[in-house]
């Protein structure tokens, strides 16, 4: 038996999320079907975490046990030939048998993208939230920085979260503004990329953070209110859940791999 | 009567090209329907040129005559609310009555994109030709430069071209290689963007140039053969027509606008 660690990149627009659902049509279903088609084995893959319906991944790691003897360097090409065009396996390696894509993960980074230009970018329309209204990015940055550190993130988690503890650590945040498509002399504000890194994320956590920061950016909440929202430990204290299509699982880091 | 010059950006994946066809489903049809819905007028728009089925445009200018008194600064938002998500009008201005989006055009630039990494980029999959095989980009650059100047481009034009003259001038070419997604130590060769500027382009001209340059890049033709292909004035002398999805109308320049 071998334990294979792979990375998959996907456009989540047409899927009900990463993890298998009763209704089917998930990234996991597609990957397991491709592996079965290739090896004849029925395997269960384990992702580094779930992504919701419509959320994308630049690099989602997953592992699975296989008795197949196909050399590790052949897997990507073989699986990609069996996957739909919006899912691509981009790396594969053999790891120790006790490696687990979720449990061994040390740090994850998500990116959320807001197009704050007047008009949507047709080529990026599935990967950006469009928000043409005025946004104060400095206030958003200040608000986001209030979340740095180890906190109970109950206020920023779905009410349906089943986790025993909502304590997580966010160790890095960054907001970059790309002005390359903004037309000078107009109300175009550029494309805003928010990066959030931490040791783990609760259900909807990044989307609720972004939904709340959008209210900060609009001046509806002062940036420092983010601290009071954390302290409230109440989902009602935070803003709405931002649309899934702007979110992308950016990277997952392991101790060794 | 006013003459309005607008710019439209579109993802051409789901359309039968820019110009109205008997079968419908073109960019022009969508724009004329949106204008009619907004103003009640039946107008005919004139693009700077056609784009084929599946070809995209970053900035395609078009003009039309209207008796509508809607202020020019309101048109983009009003039309975008009436257009599908893969078409966006990005600018609008009033021009002289004798201005013509095609006849007044002085210079056009097209971009063709080849993903020469091992795997497709799922997020750009509709806008790139995937060519994972070995390509000599320097040879492609040398071949492309052979086309600079004023020539009869019959060899690089569709046999169905109805133009009286196939003489055109290409005044600038450029090949850029973006290595940002290429994984070091693999056969990834980056994403290759070819830019071609000139005073006008024949049907399929950029795609036939790219299809021929791909053969140069693979070592099937020496770069200097591009000159002999030009001299042959025979479509059979050139290579195949590259897929439409990698092509994008990049910009169109006018004397004044």
C-alpha cells in the first residue's frame, strides 16, 4: 500500500464544493471516479479541507491509499486525461503512510478577490465579487489586522459549524490592490485581493470576514469594531457571508512536504 | 442624430463571432438587442472588424447612429444591465457623424496566448491554446519578425477571403513569456503571449501565423521559411489555423479617439 499526496486546482463554479455530497457533482467525486477509471480501485480521497459550493482552489492537497504500482510521475497526466476541463491535478508524490492531508496541515492561505471597478471583468467574472460602490481600502486593512492572533472566531463562523473549538490563529493578512484595469479619471478602484493565512479556518470564516470588511469599507462600521465582533462570540455580531465565487484556497503548507 | 463610439469587451467562447449571422447568437446581436431594449430604436452597429466564433476581445470599438438623448456617460451602465455576463461595454463617447469604427481605424493589435506548461490553467482554459510539447520560442520570435513590413499576406489568409487586396502592413510584433505558473524543474515552459500590430488583418490571418509559428517552434520549419511562405502567396504554403480560443482583439487605435 502506498500513500499518495497530490495537489488539485479547480474552478469550483459548477460544483457543489470539494467534499462528496448525497447529490453528487463534487470535486471529490470527480477525482475518485478518475482514480477508479485509471486503477480499477475504489478509493476514498482526503482533502486538506472542504471548500464550499462555488469556491475555487489554486492548490488543494489531498491524499489517498492505493495499491497501484503506477509510477508517481505518471499520475498527473493520467488523471488529467480522465478529469473535466475545470479540474487539474498539478502535482503528485509518495508520502509516509501516516501522512494526512488535513491533520498534517500546518498553515493555510485563502485569497478573496473583489473587483471594485465600475464594470465586471468578463474574463475573471467567475472568480471575483463585483463591488463598484466606494470602498475605503485602508479601513478594510485596519479592520482585517484586528483579527491577527489567536482568537475564538465564533462570530465569524457559520451557525452550522460542528467544531468543538472555534479558537484559531490568523498569523498573516495582506490586501493588494491591482490598478492595471482601472481606467484613470473614473470611479474605478481596482481589483482588491485579500490574503488571510492561519492554522485553520471555520466554515464560511473567510467569507464572513470579507462580508464584514465590506461594511467597514463602506463606512457602515468603524475598523476597530472587528475586535468587538470577535469578543461577542456571536454570528449575529458580524456582517453577511460574502459570495462564494470570490474565494480561492490559495495554498496549504505542511511541515515537510 | 448622434454618432456614438463605444468599446466592448467580451468572452467569445459562447458566440458565433462578432458580426450578425443568419443563425444569430453573435456579439452584435446582443449589443443591438440591448440598445433596442434601452432606447426603443432599431439600430445597426458597426464594429472595427469581425472576430471569428470563439475569439475574444479585450477592447472592440463599435459605432452607431442614434436619436436617443440619453447622456453619453449613462450608456455603459444602462447597456451592461441589459447584456449577458460575458459581454461588457467599457466606454462610450460621442464622435463626429463621419467617424466609422472600421474605416477610421489606423492600427490594430491582436494577442494570441499559448500555454506551454504541462497542464492547462483551469482559470484561463477558455483563453489559451494548450501546447505542452517542446517549443523553441527564440525561433518563433525570429519567424514572427520575418513578417514585419508591408507584404501580400495571401499565404496567411483564409481561402474564403473576399478582399480585393491582401497587402497589409505589420509594424510591430512581440513575444512575452510569463513563467509565473511554470513549476521549476519540470517541462513547464510558461505562458507565451504573441502580440501582432498592423494596419489591418485578413480573415484567420493571426491564427494562421500562429499555427505556422507553432511548427517553427517545434522545429518542423526553419524560422526564415516564413519569408518564402509570404512569397508563395498560397494558403497551402503556410501551416494550420490555430484554435480560435487563444486569440484576443487587444486594441484598436484611431487618429483622434
